[in-house]
């Protein structure tokens, strides 16, 4: 139900595999105990090293992965800018992820990894033969899909483009797609190898491999700037050398990422062997389990096609296009990944175990606490996004070809994204609650009206307002759909699991809203007293960001303690205990 530039986190419902975006996890051992930071437990003892050592490696890898990933985004904007060429690259880059998600992403998360874990436990060979068959079939399917996608590149361009975009823009997207669509194969291969490693208790390599990808792409854009400069050009000025460098360098990054995982396979004792006896996989059962997930992803991709079509229409008229929207969604997803994914990952094993034992009261208690925890911890982040949108955009993105006007446009979208952050994370938590039952059918069915609502709101806002508001309107459509998804999911969950503690959740919502509004007012007052204006310099933006962030965070925590928001008092208590030691 994402409504953004979706990228699979490869996180499983049973908490087997931690997200590849490098989140910090929060385990909740008991409802009445304080939160304790840790990593998601593996199904088997880690291969090589102690649990503490592996946790440290993953924590460092998470930090480096996030840092290099964000630097990659900054260098992209600096090299290409936010207009036609930058939007063309962003559009072409989404195609491999779209095809991969449709083929494997959702199924890997909800079906294949749990099956690999089960076969790892029950098969006499530790599930090795089963994994070899699965890898063989998946590699063949990925290769066929990649060839088909490359052949269909012009069709994809027409679907995600716009009839108003120029022929030069469409041609540039198509040429970049020819080079970047083979990423489907290597992305899928990387995800499959990571799944095999995770089910054997090895998390370090899958955590560090994306960093190799980021470094290659950063080097690609650095070389692009060194050779061609950081300036805004038109699509018809993109020479063959520029196109080959951008598309080929992006593809090379994924190839290096996949190649970097093979040594870890040998380390855990897994041997790659081609096996073509696919009947032993139980394809009918896998198909039954994965059918609803395919439906879920397919509906989401329809929404994504509409999203890109509208964004490219706006970008063609110098409005905020795909690249600006993608940068803002990246910020939203980072906050979601660091906080909400941590909580969901920690709660999933508990909710899955409770559902399996028929202890639905325990499941709803975890779901209620997760909802309150996500709301309380993400609310100040949303305030920071809304109040400090302009200094954030200037300080983070205004480099090279990413000019001052683009930073202002980015800030407008970020203000609206602040409204979407908490509903987005809560809707994801409820989706995973269905997976804990386990049920992939209901999330797929819920996704249909949610995406329809999102598309209708987005099209209506696009028709009602100028193209300058398009990206903000699309983000507002996301926010509306996230609220609808959360409400609909809660309504459909209740007959199956019982009351989820709505009164307690609403009390927390009310307290959090008061604390967030108070922090926002204090933040706005402080920002007006600091130097700066609509066109901030970078030093002014950094000053506003640092001072405003501290003031907003401090005000929110103070008001939360005053209002006795339990989730915040737990965190503060945990910090005090650690400092006391």
C-alpha cells in the first residue's frame, strides 16, 4: 500500500530477515517492560562469531548503508538536476524495481523465506537441495523476465511517461531502460542469495553488499560530474557517452552487489548446484500462497504507473517531477525504516507465535502497543519534516544542478509528506498483523480499494490545481489512502482477533497530537527568530536545522512527559538507566 517509489526491504513476516535498509531494531520482550534495543533474532545461531559481534557488524553496516545510500541520492540530484534529464533517469530506474517486485519481491517476503526456514528445519540436508531447486527455477524465471522486459522497454516508457512529454524525453527514458532493465536479474539474484544466507543465520553480507552498489553508483555520478560537469541540460543534449555512463554505471552497481554475496555462500557451507526437478518444490502450494501477494503487488504497480504518468506531466511543465518526489519519499521511508520497521520487525515474531497458539489477546496487545509506539516516536519526526522542510531541503539537496528553486519545490512536498508519515507506518503495521495470522489474501483485497482511492484523489488534485502542486497533491493522496488502509485493516481485523484497544490508542493519539502541535508552534517561533528567508543559504539552513531540531525535539519530549505519554516515558527511562550505569 506504499504509494511511493517502492523498493522491497526483503523483510519477512516472521522476523527472519532484517530489512536491507539498515534499520535499528527494538525488541519488545514483554508488554510491561521497557523497550530494549537489539537486532531481529535469526532462526539459527549465527555462522561465525558471537551474536554480539554479528549485531555490531550489522549496526555498523546499517549506518554505512544509510549514509552511502543518501549520498548516492545527493550526487544524483547534483549531477542531473530536477528537470527533464533527472526525471528521465528516475523514471528509467523504477522499471527494474517494478518488474522485480511483480515477479519476486512480495513473494520472497511473504512466501519463499518462510518456506526456506521451514525446510531448513525439517529436511535432513538442512534444506540445501530445496534451496538449490528454488534458486535454479528463480534464476531461469528472472532471466526470461529480464529479456522480455528489455524487449518491452518502449512499452514501459509509454506507460510510465505521458503523452505530453517530448519525444526526446521518451527516447532518453527508453535508451536508459535498455541499460538498466538487466538490473532485474541481478537484483533478484542478490535477494535470493540474501534469503539463503539469512535462513542460515548469516546477516552481515546482505547488510554490507548494498553498500558496494551505492559506492559504484556514487563513483559513476562523480565521474559524470568530473567529465561533463554539474549542469542542467535538455534530453536531446544527452550524448551516447553520457547515457552509457549513467545507465551502465547503475547496472554495474547491482552486479557488484550480487557478486559480493557469493563468498558468503561458501562461508555458510552452501554449494550452488543446478537442480531441475522442480516438482519437489511443491509449486502448486507455492503458487497458492503467492497468488494473493502477486495481486497485491500488481494493484500497487497500477497505482505506481498513474503516479509516474502524473509526475512526468508535471515535470514536463517545470513542476516538481519524479526526482523531487523520490527524494521526499526517501526521507519518509528512512524515518519509517529506522523507527517503524524496527518496531514491526520486533513485534512480528511475537504476533506470529500468538496467532499460531490462538492467543489473540496477546496479539492485539502487541498490535495496540505497536500502534501507540509508532505514533508517539514518529510524531516529532513528522513535526521536524513539516516545520523545517525548507532548511532540510536546502541543507541536504541543494548541490550542483539541484538549484534553489528545486529546493523550495522539495520543501513543499516534504510538508505534505509530514502528514503521511505516521499513517503510512501504522498501515504497514496492520498489514503485517494479517501476515502474522497468516493471511496474504486480506491485505491484497484491502489494497484494491486503497489504491483506487489513492488514484482518484491524486487525479482529482492534479485536475484541480496547477502542475506546481502535482507532487504535493500526489503525496496528499498517499496520506489519505494510508489512513483509509489503517482504518479498513483495523475494522477487518477485529472480527478475527477481537478488540485492539481502540480507546487506549485514541487517548495516546490525542496526547501525541497536543505534544506535536505544541512542539510545532515552538519550532515555528524559533525559526522566525533565526536568520534566513525563502532563499536560505546553506549555513543558514544548517543553523535552522540544528537549532530547530533540538528545540522541537526537546519541546516534544517535555510535553510528552507532562502529558504522561507512556511510550515516551519508557524511552526516557531507558536512556536515564543507561546514563546511570
